C-alpha cells in the first residue's frame, strides 16, 4: 500500500508540474522528485520483501494493509511538509518578505 500511495502521489505531482512547467515559482518539480524517490524506495523494499516471503507477499493481513496505508499517507504528508518548508525558505512570490516588511513598518 505504501508503494501504491506514493506512486499515485508522484503521478499527481508530476502532472501538476508538467501543467505548470513554464512557471516554476512553486517548485512542483521538487515535490514530484521527492515522491518518485519515495516510490523507488518502496519498490525496492517490495522486491526484497517478495524475495523473502514468496507468494505470501500477495496475501497480506488486514492489519498489515492498514499499517502500510497509514505509513504511505504519513510519507505523502511529510513530503508536503518538506516542500512547504522549502517554499517558505525560498519565498518565490515574496509573500513572507512583504508580510515581514509590513509588520516592521
């Protein structure tokens, strides 16, 4: 489930990045790359888990699926948080700078 959730997040982020390509101010490419990296990580994990478990890999317990889903959603949320922090640091539209200057005046 973690693999599926991160792949879907990567596809959505890539589609948004592709649609907004000329305007790179919101850095959607960074978000897409983070999700693709996580997807590759979970894919490698699935390969090794399949090598260990064999056919049992395709019949997970309900509790394991729930835990994997929760982990996948946490990974997507963490990716969004890291992306938002990078946006706050870069401040591509100058919103934070304007707010700070307005407060200081």
